[in-house]
C-alpha cells in the first residue's frame, strides 16, 4: 500500500498541500528550537512553487518542440512519423509579427504622450490648476521671527530675475 506521504503528480501534491493547510496545527514548545528551514519543510510545497515548476518545464518543452519544428528538415520529420505540422512560414511569421506589434505599441505610446503634452510656448507649462501665488502676511509682532513661507509656486518673473539678472 502506498504511504500517504508519497507524491506521484503535481495534482496529488496540490491536494496534499491543501489537506495540510486545512488542518490547524500549533507549534509545540519543543518545535520552537528548530531552525526555520526545518519548520518550512513540514508544510510541503506551496501551490505557486508547483505551478512555477510545471510552467518552467512546459516552457522548455515548448521551446524544444518549436526549434525542432523550425530547423529539422522535413525528410527527418517524415522518417520519425511526423507528417502533419504547420507550415514553416509561421516559424518566421509569428515571432516577426510579435516583434512588430511590440515596436508599434511603443511608438504609439510615445506618440500619445507627445500629443498629450502641451507645447513649450503654452501658458499651461507655467500655470496649472494647482498653481498658487505666495501668500503675503505682515508679522509685526516684536521678538518673533518670521515663520517659513507656506508652499507655493515661485513666479516666473522672480525665477527670470534670479537666473538672468546679475545685480544680486
């Protein structure tokens, strides 16, 4: 008879991990002294680990099948007994179409950003709905220092004066 701990397939692994997760177990006081690696091995593989492993194996197998289909001569495929397969045109066409689609999406995205950006001469590059003029307060109380000004936009005239006026 098969032991309940043996694992034959990924599906069985997932069912065992779900059963283990369904039961609530509390760590004994003697289990607190175990290293973290020993505690994690008690719970079995996580479903994401199993799916990742199966996905990586599937990717490798699909890549090998694609490369065999694309590069092995037809006479070799017929000698193995493989007589029905897609045209070799698609071995070049599909990757080319995918790359062209990605390049066109990037070009479209950059063009859309250029279209939605205002021109440098537009007043919208200087002022927007969040622009605020600095507030002016008179602090005439003696002995108190002037507090830090609240956050506001600096006027373009003050910036031009600071950058281009050498009188300071």
